[in-house]
């Protein structure tokens, strides 16, 4: 049992840095053979692997259509574009900047709303209030986020969308593998959902995204949109983008999908291990997943109550860095406080978002993270908490710029 934290000169918990995330990759050999086939075929984009990946994803999720794109950000951009929205979009500020960027790129208005204190996803009451804008500024859509993989509360959000006759959309960047309380997969909700396949996600294609929907017309439009808006006759129907997923990425996505169920199981078990290990540490709490729902466990994020833990989230992050444990302050600063958005909604009041963003810390989590490493990280947190008085002000803090060593 370690009793002296590294920040006070003790031996660091790890000899080498534990990264906050690592992609789990499929067995290399069969994949490399397929890579050779793709190279031989000379079809590097718009080929059969993208089509087969889309069909496999749609089958896995039980959704009508999956449209592969180059990343989740452009997936969201194209989705908003294809829906032909006008007015303002209701969305959380407690999210990654990309959610808001997709709205801003479409020149739609932004109405940031607050999150629920327990689930950390959009608070339906705040969404309802946010959907009632000033005269002349119609609400265009509700865009909720399955934060850290925990599914949003769909029925009350759906009620807001129905009341205003606007689509309910989900930024499901973190949500692949999550389940709604009725057992259906995240990816089947609302008008459409958009996943990310970037390397920090539980299913990765290197980079990539997937828009899923049961609306066949929308899926068709999205396929044109990702191809410059060119329906095939070189007479562009609207202003699209090149948002194609390359064949090699689709190959990686397909091979990863085949392994995904076991990866997901391990990831969930690792998240549960963290929760069990840290359950009795004063001042540490976790995100609540709605009753009956299943998180994808994309991230393991803890909330630090400084008055019980004995130090702030920032100081804990500095102490863990000394132990060679990388962390991230997802999501700090919240989007409405970021330079690109401060002028957009200067007077917005989001008390829960402010408190949450200042107190959450994302710990290392990936599918092949060993139980032993999790136990040692938890032990390091416990040791730090017990030495909180001793550590006092001696731990340096500073979370403005990312620390390049904190990988
Ligand atoms: N909506 C939400 C809610 C999102 O969170 C995101 C993205 C999006 C939309 C947009 O999705 P995409 O357009 O990206 O598909 C990361 C990711 O870059 C970003 O995708 C993610 N969310 C965001 C929350 O986090 P960073 O800058 O914090 O991650 P980075 O690159 O420092 O990597 C973190 C760890 O992963 C490090 O330990 C290194 C390791 N890593 C990273 C990469 C890129 C690897 O082991 N291999 C790799 O290839 O942003």
C-alpha cells in the first residue's frame, strides 16, 4: 500500500505514462491481407468496403441506414445541411466544441442549454425553456449529446421536439454500443444520430463518422451531400462537401466491428471496476446512467467535490500527472466559455454546466486497459485524497493549455 504521493516526492505509481486513451485494434494479419487486396483493386474510395461497412453497422445497430463519412464533425454539418434547417438549434454547452461548430458552420443560431446534475446530458427542462426563443428566432432542431456514452433521456427531449415540430438529433460521437432503456441501440433514436470513429472512440476507423437514420430519403440526401452535392450527373444539386470515408478506413472499421462486442464488454467491466474501487473515496462521484439504459463506457469521468475530496479537480489532475497517469478535463472550458463562442451567447446562464465543467476529470479507459493498472490508478487517487491536507497548496495547477507530456 503506497502512502506517499509522487507530488510530495514519493515514487510515481507508474514507471511510464498511462495514456488517457488508446485505440484497441483488430488482429493485424488478416487486416493486412485485405489492405493488399484494396491496393491491388485500385479502388481507394467509393468502393465496396464502405458499402459493406455501412450495411454491417446498420445490421449491428438495427437501424435502416448508416452513412459513412470522414468524421463526426462533418457528419453533423451535413446532417444539419440536409435537413434544410432555419433558425436556432438547442444544444448543450457541456460537450466537445465540434457539436457547436457543426451548427455554426451552417450559420444556424445557437441556444446553449444546461445539463442535468446527475446524468450530465441535456436537462429536458432546460431544453424546453431554451426552445422558446425570442420572437422571429424559430427553433430549428434539438441536438442532444450522449455524453461519455450515457444515452440521453429521449422521451422528454422528444416531447420538446414534437411540441416545436422540429427534428430531434443526437451527437452520438461517444455512443457506439450504448443501449436505450427499451433495449434498442443508440443510433436508432430521433431523426438521426451521428457517431465518431476517431482513434479515442470505442470503435475506430482511424478517423471517420457514421450518420444513422431510419429515413431513407435523408440517407440518400446524405450520400449525395458527402459527394460534393453531386447526385452523379455532375450537376450539383446543392453545396455539399467531400466527406467520404476512405476504403482503408472502412476496412479498419469492419475489422474492428467484428471484434467490437468483446471490446465493449471489457470496457464496461473496466468502468465498473473503477466505480467499485472508488465508491468509498470521499468527494468522488460518477455519471448516472438512466434506469435500464447501458452506457458505451466511452469515457470514465469522475466528479470531484472539493469540500469532501480535500482538493480541487485541477490539483488532483496535477497530482495524477506526477504519478504518470494522464487525464483530460473533458469538457473544460464548456463551449459557451470558449473564445469562438463567448460573443455568441454572452448572457446565457448555465449553472450546472459551469459547476460540472470545473469539477470533472476523465481517467484512462480503453478496451485493453488491464485490471491491474486500474487498481493502481485508483490506489493512487486514494493515496492522494488521504494526503490532501499535506499536499495543500504544493501541487501546481494549470489546465489552460494542454500539457504535451500528458498523453
Ligand atoms: N462530438 C463530441 C461529443 C465529441 O467528443 C467529438 C470528438 C466530436 C463530436 C467530433 O468527432 P470527430 O469529428 O473527431 O470524429 C479528442 C478527439 O480528437 C475528438 O475526436 C474527441 N471528440 C475529443 C473528446 O477528444 P483530444 O485532443 O483530447 O485527444 P488526443 O488526440 O489528445 O488523444 C487522447 C489520447 O488518445 C492520448 O492519450 C493519445 C491517444 N491517441 C490519440 C490518437 C489521435 C492514440 O493512442 N492514438 C491516436 O491516433 O481530442
